[in-house]
C-alpha cells in the first residue's frame, strides 16, 4: 500500500461513554471504523473523585460596604506642606439607603443592596417601584450591591453616611463608566507611534501591517486596531481620600476618577488581600 492511500483513509474517531456516578456501572464501549465493536468485561465500580466546581467568591467580595456618589469635577488642593495635589471632588445626592439585605439562607450569598439618587415615581418602572415600596423606601434611581462576608448590623431603610464609613487618609476603590470617545484610530486608542511626515513617506497615521501573509494567513484575535474607545466600566484602586468637608458634603479624592462631571461613581474601601480580604 502506497503512502498516498493513507491520506485518503478516514480518520479514526473514538467515542467514550463516561461512567455514571451510580453504583451500577455499564460496560465501556468503543466505536472505531478500523476495529469491530467489542465490549470490555464488567468490573467493579470505580471510586469517582468529586471536584468542587464552586467559584472562588473571595475575589468578588468587598472590603466593606460602600456608597454611591456623583462626580463634580477636579481642582488643585494645597496640603499643609505646600504640596499641590490634583483631586477629584465628589458630591452626594439624596440616597445611599439600604434597600435589601441578602443572606446565605435566602439568596445563597451575603450582600447589601444600596439605593441612590431620588427621582419621581414616573421615572421608574412598575417592578422597580414595587421592589422599593415593599420595604417602604422612596423612589431611587440607582441600585447596586456590595457583596460582604457578613451582613450583621445592617438593616433595611438604614441610611449610610460617608462620615461614618470613611475618614481622611483612607484608601478607596472607585468604579465608574469612562467617557466615550467614539470610533478612534490606533494612535489615539492604543498610543501607537506616528510614521514619518517627510522623506517621501506616505504612511503617517495608518495602522500599518497587521500580520504575516502566508503564515498564519489571518489576523490574530486581540490585535490592537481602530475601534470604539471609552464608554466602558472601569475601577481605579487604592486612591487616597485627601479631604472630607462636612459642611459642603463632599469628598476630595486624589487623582482622576472615571467619567465626566455628573457621572455616577461607586466608592468602597480598598481591597487589600491578606488584610481585609482573605486569600483564596
């Protein structure tokens, strides 16, 4: 038989029947176009190793209950030493009220649901209104959960005050939606380098080669190319609270925060593994 004949032969396909978890084990059957069907002799039940498939939820746990706020803008803050620190001013509208408490017994996990920003009744749907009226809470626009290790000490309709949760010098994690930039090229979106502008170059802001021609003969997934930029959910970790103003009811957080003024922000204590978050 020549070598060329092997290339036209069908490929063997093996199908294995998995062993059931019950005590009665059916014989294993093999199917192949090259071999006649045969059955293996009966054998004793095998001890099947059961692997836990429950996800590691410690990564999604918060270090503590947080609050929602509204981004007001940025400014310069002068410390006592004279150092100028860029800060983002964060304000609070009516809300940050606990609307629901979830426990292991009722929902399978422990979490505190918080509502923020009061609105008119007609701004919410009937299911949203029914959910809030069930606990006797005013209409609130935003509802978010903070997954905790324990929900002891929290009650429905309890109002969360930022003065009680945070103090100056604390580190927080701030999440929000970034500003949408629309469709952008590779230079703006991925900080690519621009081509030569002189010496006969005709490639200035073009993307350039995106891969080899013959091998692999395609474009790899994940290639950095022009596309939609911004408008995504992001979190900035371990930002310092520089100033708390009780009279104006604002926080000054060092650095830039996601979104433009008026954007909704989620502020929670910074997660530090091994300190306030257990290791997996």
